[in-house]
C-alpha cells in the first residue's frame, strides 16, 4: 500500500526496499507479527551490520544494511495492511534510525583516520539532510486523503494514543523524539517555512530530494565501503550538505504557490 496517491508518486532513490518490504508485509499480514516486531528486527540487524563494519566484514555489513532498509519499509507497510498505525511504531522507527545512524558513523570513524569531531559534524549533516527529505515528503503525504496522520509536518504537541497503544509510552517516545529531532526540524522549517502552503511538489523535485533519503544515504555508505573508500565517508557527508541550500533555492524559485 503506497503512502502517496497515484498522481503524487515519484521515483524515490531512497525507497528501493519498498517492493521487498511490501512482500514481507503481505507474508506476515495473517500472523502474530506486528509492525513493532519488524521495527525491533531492523534495529537488531543494524547493530549486527555495525559489528561487521568494526570487524572489516564490509560485504556482509552492506548486505545487512540493505536488509535493514527493506525491513524498515516493511514495518510501515504491515501497519497499513493491518490498518494498525501507531505513534509508538512511528517514534520507535525514527529513534532507532537516529541511534543507528550515529553508531554507523562512529564505527566508520573507528576504522578510519577521521576525527570524532568530524564524525559528529557528519552525523549532524546526515540528520539535517534526512530532515529536509522528510519535511517535503510529509508535506506531500499530508495532502493525500485517507493517509494516516502519525507523521505530522509540525510535531508540536503530544498526540493522543491510537487504539491498542499506551498513552504513557506515546508521551515518553514523543518527548524523546522532540529532544533528538526537534532542533533539526526547526532548522529546516525556518529555512523553508512557506513550503507547507503548497498543494504538491513536482515529481522531478521530489526525486532530487530523495537523494537525501535515509535509504539512499545508507546505499552511498555501502558503495564506499565496498570500494574501500572508508576514509572518504565522513568528509563526503559533510560536503554532501552543500545540496541543502541548492534544493531549498530550487523549491523557492521554481515551485511556488499559485496565485
């Protein structure tokens, strides 16, 4: 089940795991497996991939990172198929990604000559890049009738728990989410605060923005690991942030609200 209406679908370079993720979700739809089980699974797979990076098993690390992206797609698909969206799953997914991104870069720092300060900067850059992609994607998704509302353009207040989940856990996870992602959200919203007024974005623009999607970022890391370009990963993601002002400028100049 797509997150977007047919007219809004675009070539998403970060979403290569969707087809396999959907197949997994369809296989599990009549089982006791829940979306949160899959979220926990991709977290475990990510940790194993980090172990492989630290021990120079880069081929296996890349296989596991791709598998992690597939399972990451499968949890949301299973929630849509079973019609069991939850804020618990939504925030756990984001928090796991945050932790794994930090650990991926820390592992790369450990096996390369990169400094920890540069690694922290690269982590900040990766998170900001991903936030830009998510910002435009959630704006686009919010225009779709029938779309679940677990992802909001502006995460300003604790949401009310949906059926089957605990309000206590939703509140705890939301507060944690705000601590780790709130600053990134504010930066991107400040840089392009008029974007939510738009009814849609052109397919070509969303395809460009998908170069900042987490799936594509991880794919780039895999490519550089396989090519033994480990030393270039940290500086690359710092420099990769130069696209942020370019993409925002393109949006403001070429994609405007119709008068």
